[in-house]
C-alpha cells in the first residue's frame, strides 16, 4: 500500500509507492486522502505489473536458467562418479540458495563477487572454489545449448583474491591410535579404525568394502572395479594388507553373515552396509580425549607413518591411491622404496593392541580391567 504525505507548497497529496522493491515518489493530483490513496495504490499496482512484464521479457531473452541447465547437465554427464554427483548436488544447492534461479547469460562478475562475499562469511575458500568449479563446468557444458555460444563468466573471475586454505597436518602417534581402539565398544568400530591407519583407506571405501573385494592369499584388497566401490579418482586401486590387518579381517569374516565387511548395525531384512560413522566416531574421540580429530586424520596418520619408515614417494602414491606427486606431498615427504616392504615396515613401526578380547565386542576400559571377586 502506498504511503501518503502532504507538501506545504502543494495543494495535492503526495505518495511513496514501491515498484520492484524500489521506492518512488509521485503526486496523486488529488486533494482528499481517500481519493489520493485509491489513485496511489492503483499507480503502484500498474507500475509493478509493467516492471514484472519487463523482467519476464528480459529473462526470456536471456535464455537458459540455472535450474533447467543443472537438470540438463546431469542428464548429459552420464559418466560422473556417484560421489561426484553428490558433491555437485551440494554445489547446486549452495549456489541456488544465494543467487536463486538466474539466467546463465545474465550472470556477471559482480554477481560472482557478491556470491563469494556472502559465502565467505560462513565457509572457507575451499568450499567456495568447489562451488565455482561446478559452475564453471556447467558453463563449459552448456556452451552450445543455445543459438549464441555461452561465455563462461566464471573464468573471468580472479580466484586468486580468495584466501589460501589452511592446510591441516594432524596425524596421530601410536599411543593416540591405541586410545581410540580402547575407546571402542563395538567390533566393527575397532576394525574400522584399525584398517584406516593400516591401509590409508578412505571412510567411503571402508563403508562399501565387501568380502569379495579381499584376496586373503595375496593379502590384497581390490577396489574401483565394481559399481559399489568406485574410487575417488575413478581408477582401480590395489590395497596391500599387513599380516595383522589380514588376521583381523579373517577373524571377523568367520563370524560374519553379511556380504559386507561393515554391515549396517540396524536390524533390517536387507543386507546393507554401514552408511555413517559420525555418531560413534564422536563418542570414541571424546572418550579417548582426542576431540577435534577427524576420521580423515587416520589417512594422514597412515601417510605420515609411511614417511617415518622411509617409504619412497612413488610407493606412497600407490599406497594412498594418489594420481600426482603434489597430492602425496600434501600428506608426507618421502624417499624411494617398495610397496610390500613398506607395509611390512609400517606394521613393525607401531604395535597396535586390540585388547584381551581381540576383535570381539570391546567393553569399556574400567569394566575390562576389573577382576571378579573370589
């Protein structure tokens, strides 16, 4: 509704109207408040209708919109890894939440700067770079979807102005890993941690690990060759097992009725694998007095232990499943040696005790150490 006011020098009532979110001042040419209000409201309605029609026409001329382009992007990109699809969908949500359903051709560098300024208040530069990376891929894919080629506006934004990400170098010593193992109250929790520090496997790789993926004779795990165990970089990866990890898996397999190494703890008719570690990991780190330690830090631990056993850079790349030496250097600095020898040395480097009950259900430390009264 328009706001009326009176100017001393004018016999007519004036009004403030809001058109497309912007206030404007008009003269109603009326002397009574009732007629002035009616006229001001009518003018406001008419001007907003014109503005909306102009906006819709501009959008129609602008062409493809963000939401429609994203739908088409996922239909075209049929070779994306499941994890990549999940990450891209997260990028879509982040961008839509700030920029809305904009026309791709209407986006400007100023809009991108505004997006960055909004996002940097709540997230780090790495998350923003990932969002912009997806948006750039979207533009490159949609380049010929309209008669006139689409310009990748994201490439015109200088990302060097974003602050450098702080590199996390947290890794655990043997006694700290032992505290995590002692804090576990379920078999699968202990085995999950044990394999992570002994193989460097990612959480997602462990969750989807099947018994069929393990060759106990050769002490190897092969992942990336099946739909359920695709690796982060989409390639097949061989993971070499230490004797202690192989024995731990054999011990667990004897009592398993599932195809999964880590079946879901929820009792259902479907044979499903574990999907989250968030709740129990928070409890284990709290009990072990290692709060703030992320599960991915166990992978950093594996890499650092390799470094301390003087494993070379190329073997480290293979054991970690990295494609480039720059990724290896992010985790550890090493010198040349062999894969299986590296695993044997790693096993001897740190002794990890699974407790008196082995990989049976582990009781809290206070209960486990108590002696029954005679």
